[in-house]
């Protein structure tokens, strides 16, 4: 089963945005796995748009997602198009380094990070 996580920063940003749910994140991962993403940023990072409710993806949110084996996905950064046009080269390098760190976590480190609230697991609702 695919595991999806959000960093503390991403979770805080998502809660402020409040017009998209975790089900949108699950859908975004499914689309990335089908080859539908906005950019492969290198360093195991992808840029993926998520639509605002009642609106399309082009005016919606941009997310930066990390994966190594497609069994573990990490939403690292999110921003609205009207907040930020894109990420800078310096931000990209920092995100790639952060992704490398997160993607190399062992299962024990993942559990510890969840307990310490550094990351949040996205749960699938039936």
C-alpha cells in the first residue's frame, strides 16, 4: 500500500487554505503515478497542481511532492498561484536536500516523526 505523508509546514499551510481535503492529496498522487504532473523537478521532486474547490487547477494550488520508490510520498511545500509564481533555484536545492533526508527515513524514524508531529500521515477514507 502507498503511504502518503505531509510535513508539518505543508499541513499548517493546508489547514489555513481549508478548501481542499486530504482526498485531493490522494487523488494528486494517483495522477502523478499515471504520469500526470506539472514538472519533474529532479532530486525525486514533482510539482503537482491541485484545484481549488469550484475552480480549476490553473488557478489553484501548487504542491511539491517527493518520492523515491512510489511507495512513500511526502508533500513538502504548497502555495497558491496568487501567493508565489514559482520556486527559486535556491529553494529547489533546499527542497531537494530536505526530500533526500525525508525519503531516507527508516520506518522507525517515520513513526518517531509522526509522534513528534514533524510529519502527518494522510489516511484513506472508505
